[in-house]
C-alpha cells in the first residue's frame, strides 16, 4: 500500500464520511503533477539563462513535398525577325550569321534583351555567356550584349544593314534616329557617299510606309537629328521628319583639322540631349520614343577616359549605339593611312600619315618585337575587331560595331600601292567566322583585371607586353665593311655594344613570361592561349638570335677566313644552325614547339600568321662574304676652253612653244591632322 492509499483510508475512518466521486486518487495525482512541474521550472531558471531558453526553442514541421514544374525544352524553335520590347543586334559576322552567346556556336541566333531591364541598374539580367575561368571570377550583373564583329567592304553596305535595325525600332514604337558624324578630313569623300546612301535608307522606309506597314500609321513614326564632332560637339539639325532637311544637314558638316576626336563626349552629349524622349509616360507606361545613335568615324577617339561615363548614360537611358568605323590593327594603336588631297588644285600623289585606330583590347596583349631583317610594326594586320572603346560601347548598349574597309575582300597580302585612298594599310584580313571566338574581353577595367589575375599566364603576357612596348627593340647590324682589320674590329665592337643593350631587354621579357608557364595548361580561352604561346615562342626565338649574334661577332673578332681574296664585306645572314651552345639549342627547340602549336591550333588568325612568319625566319646566323666593287672615280669636268656640245638645229620659236607646253607641277601640301 502506497502513501496516497494510507492517507485516504485514514481520512475516511476519522471523518466518518462515505466515498464520493472526488474521493479517489485523482486529486493527489493532480497535486503531485503540479508540484513536480513547478520544481522542474525552478531548476530550469536556475541552470540556464533566460535568453538561452528562448533561443533553443525550435518549431519543427514536415516540409511539403515539392512538385517539379515541367521544364522540358521544345525540340524546335522559331525565331521571328520582329523585335518588340527588346534591343540587340541580329548578327555579328555578317548578314547571314549571328553570334551565339552560348558555349556552342549556332549558325543563326537572335539574342535580345527587354529594354525595360535597364530601368533599374541593380536588377539586370545576367549575361548569357561563359567566362574563361569561372573559378576565378564572381559574375557581375550585366545585360545581354550587342555584337562587335560585323564587317563590310564599304560604309554603304553597313548603312544598308542599319536599315533593318531602324525598321525594327520603328515597328516597336516611334523612334528618334541621331546621326553623329566625325569631322575628320579623311572622311570628306566618304561622308558624301554616305549622304547619298542615307537618302536610300529613307526611300526604302518610304516604300515600306506606302505598303501600309502598321508602324508607319503613327504620327511622325521616325524623326532624325544630325550632330558632328571633332574637338567640339556641334548640333546641326533638331529632330525632323523632313528627308531634305536631313540631306542638307549632312552637307553642313564642317571639316576639323585639329586632329582631336572627342567621340565619347559626343555620345554622352547626344544621349543627354534627347533623354526626354525616353521618359516613361504616365498614361501608357512606355517611353515616348526609342532613341538610337548611329556614329560614323574612322578613328578610335581621343577621350577614352570618358568611355565608362558614356556607357553608363546610354544604359541608364536605354539607348543603343551603332558605329560605322574601321578595323583596329592587331595589337597596336596607330595605323598608316593613305591621304590624297581632296582639292584637285593640289598634287594628287598619295601621301601617308598615321591615325589612331586601335588597339582592339583594353591593355596590350601582344609583345612588340622586331623580326630579323623585317620590322613587324611596319606591316600592320587586321585584328578582326574594331577599336576597344567604340566596340565596347556598342557591345555594352546592345548595338553593332561595323568594321569597314574597302580592301577587305582582297585575296592575299595587301601592298601599300593597292590601298584605296583615305584607308588604312592592313596587310592581311581574317575571316570573321574564325575570329569571333577570339573576341577581346569587353568589360569594365576592374573586371578585366580580375580576369587577368585569375591566371598567371595572362598576367605574364600583359606584363611582358607592357614591358616590350615601353622598351622598343631595334634591328641588329648585319652588314660589316672591311676596308682594313682595324676598322672591321671597331665596327664589330660597336655592334656588340648595341647588342648588349638588346640582350638584357629580351632576357627580362622572357623571365616575365616564364612565370606564367605553370598556369598555361589551365587556360581555356583561345585568345589568351594564342597570345601567350606566340609571345613565348617569339621571345625565345629572339633570345636565341641575340645570343647567337653575340657569339658570331666574337668569332669575327678572332678572324674570318675569306674564300675570295677580294672580299671586303661580311654579312650576317639567318641560318638554321645555332652556334651558341647546347642551352641555346634547347631554347630554339622550345621556341619552335610554342610557335608550331599556335600555327596548328589557331589557323586563320593574326597569331598564326605571326608565328608562321617567325618559323620561316631561321633562328641562327652565318657569315657570308661579299665583294662590293668600289665606286667609279668621278668624271672629269670639261675644260673651260672646250666648246659647248652642238645643239640640235631647232628654231627658237619651236623651242619657246615647247617650253610653253610644260605645265608647272601642282603645289603639294602635307596631310592635315587626322
């Protein structure tokens, strides 16, 4: 019998009462429960702090079973040519092909982006692109980009392509088109050709309007404004729908000979000027008009410090920029341009001047070295893309960069005499279908350097390129006249001193590149692969040539035995034999491996062209003797008393008539600053 039963029975005996429904064990169980609960709570507050009690309380529920949505992808797609609430280029490499933004490259693709996605810069679409090294870079929120590699043999062809873009904009809503012309003297004749072609654009749009196109039933569906720029930005025509006024405005573009091209300032000025057209109307919740900027220039621009500002403004106002420009030279800033005086009163013979048309990348990604016997920088080639700044504006705003050159279809090596007037001399052009996977990194400076630091091979290439551009390397002396032994040795010593300056420069560039060899197998970008391999192969080849050159000069000082006793000139000519020790022989073999890999894996590119040219130039040297006959003695002058030679019996009147027939040569004036 337990304690509770004993107490109950004692109560019944002493009280003399009978049991009731409440006389059971229930009251005692309730009292015991309350007592123990109170004891437990007291102990809890004594052991644990109050905040820990609340923190450890958790609510555990069974998760609801998720039902997967049907994410199956249709096997077939149909892409419409119509562009609604979107901007973007339809093609990168020509009218018959667009650039795929995925890992694989499709023959046709339409990559577009809603215009309204620019409304909030903090909520943009992610770029549908694959970065070269995902592990090294946190993806930034960037919109789908425009296209940068469409080419044409003339500005007229590019304008025909622009007609499609204009029509797409008008089909979406009323549009303002702003033509922005470079005032450079090199565009005088081209502006006239463009003016005539622009008239056809409006004629074609007029035909479409007459056909009953729905887009043209609006009031003033297409307005046009005209601006020009040089050292200053000049407004020429306010928005109008008069084609004749547009034609007259283009003729009013004045020539600017300052040589200063503020192209990015012009873009920002124009977009800010017409920002009101892009304001959202409260009634329709849509902007009043689309605004598109078409800029025509043949230079890279002198205010690249305004690039980021121009891009920010265009993206904020949702204005795409299209540029009809020039191809950038591969890995260099300036290009030789053929100049012919546009005034027929002056000498029409071609002259050459340099114009800033590059480079195609943010930083130099190609080392600047000379070949033995031929300076590569005197023979620029096409990079496959436009100047970095202007191309990036198009890419970042959803426009198109048209790289225009009249000799692009030339088959083979283009010589200077074959270049059209007012065009750059680019010796080779490359197929855009091949070049599109070698696109430069069109990103902000911070993102660009993040990509560079992600791989030691990239960092080494950029650092070596900067070093080689700062310290230009001259061609070595290879011809030595030997009038006597003393003069010959003196010439050798002078050449050795010049080589002593070149050798450490080459060695320093090699040591920089050597630091990137470990990360080279991890590189996945074709552009960076080709760039590093070409740089390493060329630097090794030049290093071997330099050391072998010094060895051959030392041998010459010890004495050269001619086969011909009349030999008076010794020439150093390229040779496949490397006479500079086993270490240099290994370097030569390594150089050939790097260069051959560029040729095999990157065929049809500027890197392969330069690698093959380097392979075709032997790495070693050999002495070749030559006999250079001395100049003939000067002719004796006729004695003063000798009679003049007989003159032909020509009447004086006939001689005067002949003199009148000789026209004076036209005056020749130097090219202006372009």
